[in-house]
C-alpha cells in the first residue's frame, strides 16, 4: 500500500543506499573535525616549508661536500680527481667561505698519513687559488696547526712526509703574503680616498 509521509524509506536493519539519510550527531562531528583538519594542513605546510627547505638544503650541501672532500683527500697514491676538487671549490662559493671544508678536514688524520696530508695540501692550494675570497680569512686561523704539522713531517728525510713539510710551508707563506697584500690594498684604498678629498 501507499506509505504515509512519516514512513521511513529504509526498512529496519536494511539501509537503502539510494535514499538520503541524516548522519548521527557523532558522525557529523567527526566529519566536521576531519574537514577542518584538512583545511588547516596546507597552511601548516606553508608555514613550515621555508625553514624545512633551508635546513634540508644545508644538510644536502654538507653531505655532498663531505663526500667530495673525503674522495678528493684520501690515502690512495693516485692523483686527485678534478671533479671532486671542483666540487670543493664550488662549495666555498656556495657558502661564501671554507667553514664546511675545514670542519671535514679537521676530522681527517693528516698527522698520521703523509699521502693524505699531501693531497690535503693539493686541494687546499686549489681552494686558496680558485675558491671564494673569504677562504683565506677562514683558513689563516689554522696557520699554527699547519706550521706544527709541517715541522712534524719535516723529521722525515724522504717520501710524502718531506713533500708535505715543504708544501705546508709554501701554503703558510702564501696565506701570509695574501693576507698582508689584502690589508695593504685596503689601507691604500682608504687613505687614497682620504687624500683625494684634499
């Protein structure tokens, strides 16, 4: 027979998916909470993205530099691969300094392996020559440590130890020279401008 206006279109225990139904208060509340959370996710991601991306970029950079420096400066009696040395050089331009280079180098046993020390000298020479200008400022602070290492390797009369001793002395002299020249250039630049006023 005909169903009255108050009659439900869903028989008891057998819901008809074709007919619309009203969700219970608990289900409605859960759905509203879920919808609210979904709407909030993009904003949270946008707020967190700059910091996370910069941190991730820094971690990737340090990881890549660590790999390249360790591949360039190793104990094998083979030439330093240019691609690894170039990555080290580009790294100084990326971070505008040699902090990462020295943080990795300071963990290498340069005082116990002459080949390792010589290859360090070779890579460091390239950084002083082709790296970012602030490589000199970041490296001059290690002059005393390099001088001590040079004296230590100087006790050997031949082999890579003797070569490392001589190479370290050269690099120290190079750093001192460029440091003085840069200071003199700054001095004459400043005083030249002052004199040009009068």
